[in-house]
C-alpha cells in the first residue's frame, strides 16, 4: 500500500481530526504534512515562486496568498513521494471525506501499472466523458477527456512527482488548475469510478481560499473579468481538443 499524506495547517485542528479518523478507520498508512501558510508569506517569498506577469497575461485570475501557499504545500507532498521508498503515494487536502471503498481502491491503485501517472480520487462531474477506460476489479478506471478540477484527493507515481517538482516554480496558476494543462505537464491523468472521495466539512479556523479569492479585487470590472474568463476557457477548450485529437492519431 502506498502511503497517504494529508496537507494541513496547524490551526485547523478539526479538519485534521476528521482526516485522521477516516484514514485510521480505513486502516491506511498516513502522515500529516504541515501546509505552507500563504497568509504569513513575505512579499519576497511570494515573488520568488509566483510569476505575476505571466499570471496577468495567461492566468484566469490573480492568485491570492492562500493559493500560493496551497501550491507550495502540494510541492512539499510531491517531494515526500519523490524521495520516499514507495513507488507512489496518495495526497489529501484536509477537507476531504471518503466512502467505505477508499481502502480497497487505494490498495488496487498501489499495484504497478502503465495506464496513468496521476489518478484523481474525486470529480465534480458524476458522469464524465472518458477517452478510455477499463475495469479495476469491481471498479472502473480510465482517462477522462477533461481533467477534473480540484486536488482534494489523488494518487501520483514517484516518477511523476519528481517531474512536477522540476517544472513547478515559478507558477502562475492555482495548483489544481495547472494539472488540467496536461500538454504542459506531460502527465497521463486518470480517474477512478466511482470516485471514493468527496468534499467534506469546509469550516476552517484559518479561513478558506474561496472566501479570500471572492474578497480580492482582480483589477478588472465585473464585465471585464467575465470576458477575460470566457476567453481563458475558450483557449483551454481549443487547446484540449487539439491535444486529444493528436493523442487519438498517436494511438492509431
């Protein structure tokens, strides 16, 4: 069984207790990783890892400090896996919840395979379009046409973790958004169905990224931001379509 890592800020005691209880009940080996507190980062520390100019040109929205801390926290988790003894690992954000199939699915995903580099354990879309899928015991696993947003729970191989670390800094998109650009990361991202992870209790002593983002000013008018977002999504959709078409030709 690959180890599991839970990203958690020290002040969010209840979230950690919820995470620990679920993993312990499932009998899974796990370790807590101290999250990077983006709120407490100096401007110099932010500038060292965040490409604000690239964000203004190619990003969907300005990254708020908690998002920067979140990205660095996932890098720390990738590093733990890349330098660990196992061939991969599972990463959870501390607001996850899981069903009774979690342990069985993680055990099956820990077996050597050649299908994926990263596997998502969660998806907002309950019936995603799949490029390819196959059985994994009583479950299904495959490559979704569009990589699900959110990194609340996922698995990653040791080699892939090292590849993400090598390209991560400086970053200009949120960490979960970055993983959707598979033509940049070069990773094969799979999804296990039905996903064993869902969003749990969002209450946090430190506040949430969503709340901070909503309060932040983008520097654009409401209409301007809407137009910017529409263009961003159109570019992504166009690039994804071309990537999948090329992928189909490669397989042929």
